C-alpha cells in the first residue's frame, strides 16, 4: 500500500501545481484563428515564447475536471483511479480519487499550505505542511512536491518577462527548449524547462509538448508530457486533455485523462473558500504536521473518515 500512497501523493504534486499546455496563438505573427494558426516565419526568441505562455495563462483563472481518469504505474505495478480535480491560481487546488467506488485520496492546497489524505496510509492521517516551512528545505515530504510545475502544466502559470532565459534548439530536433534557472518550492536551485514543438500546431496536437524539472546538476526530477489539448470554448485557451507525469527516482509514471476539462473563471469566492481548505477533513481525521513530524494537538481530527467536499466529490 505504500506504493499506492506514493502514487496518489504524486498526483497532488503535479496537480497542485498537475500539467501543461498553452494557447494556440501563433508563436510569430498575428493571430488569425485560434484553431488554425499560421506557420511561423522564423524560430521565435525567448520573449516571444514567454509571451505565448502568458497569453494563455491570462485567459484562465481556474480549471476544473469532474471526469478524471488516473492510471498510475510504479515499477511493474499499476492501478486505475477515478477522480475529480479543480485548480485556481496561484495555488488553490483540490483532487479527490476513488478506487472501485470507494474514496481513496483527498489532496489539496491553498496559498498557505498543502495537505493530503490517503485512505490506506498507515496511519491514515491528514498530512499537511505550510509553504513557508517547505521553503526551508528541511521538511521530509514523501514525494518531491512541485506545485508550481502543476500550475504550469495546466497552462495557468505566469512567466517572469524580466527573467533570464536560455534557448536550446538542436538543428535536427523538432522542438525548442525554453530554460530558466530558478528555485524549487523546497528552496533548492533547479532548471525549469518548457519544451515547444518547433512548428505551429493545431489542436488536439499540443504546442507546448512538455514541462521538465531538473536539479542544478541536470538530473531529471519530474516531467510532464502533453499528448493532446483542447480549445476551451469559453476562453479560447488550450487545456490539456491527455498527459503523462513521470518521477524517475520513484520509478513512477502517471497518465491523466481529463475528459471534460474546462475553464472555471466564474468560481465563486464562497465555493473557493469552502473547497480550498482542510477543515472538512480535520474535523474527523487526525492531522499530522510534516514540518514538526508529529500529530497535531486538540483541534485536529478524532477518527478516520471524511466528509463531502462542496463541489468536488462525494464520499
């Protein structure tokens, strides 16, 4: 069951952060039609690629999927889960997963902290950690948690136009890499790489084909590969519908099928306030602080179990 726990925590990491796409605005030249962009006249430079990413991010404030298929593989073992997910930038996130109709996981985040509950974990606490504590680099999280990568994978991340970027475009390769030296949520130096198809694509083919995270020495930490996207009718943004997440050190691979992914820019403050917090879990399940490596005092949960999350998934 430990392997299943790691698998489910992984879905949070890249979904509190889950996935990657950008809109189909042409990389070079004016926009003619969001579904049929013209071919670029030349390879773009870094500012054009950053603008391309930000144009899509500006269209999407929140993304929701109520029919989420999750296929997790670790080594030779696989498990299929059904789930629901909603993400609101910058760090609001909630994912629930079920196995054969039974609630299996509840994973969330807000601007202050992230948490996860795994039904078969031993013990099945609600584990949580503040982003401030995570940034110290001293917290032992069971999975390399990268929330910002998840937001980027969903096409919602805003890139710093004033930052320094490098371009890598091998002559015979069919891709362009936009590379940024930055810092992870754990405060460690990392390379953030966004991989574009070299020629302009039309949905369902993705323009942004991967998001890659490497450590300072170039070792792969995590990768999100986008197989397909759809153009959201409400906003014109490109949203991922099929992607694969990989964590080499954990020998973990996860395919996400987001059958009904859509923007939810009309998410109300009341619904967001009820959804992106762990109080509904904490009232009934013992909570565990990962930064202090101990069970919380009174006010944490009393017994294993959970209540419904408004607008996310029934238990």
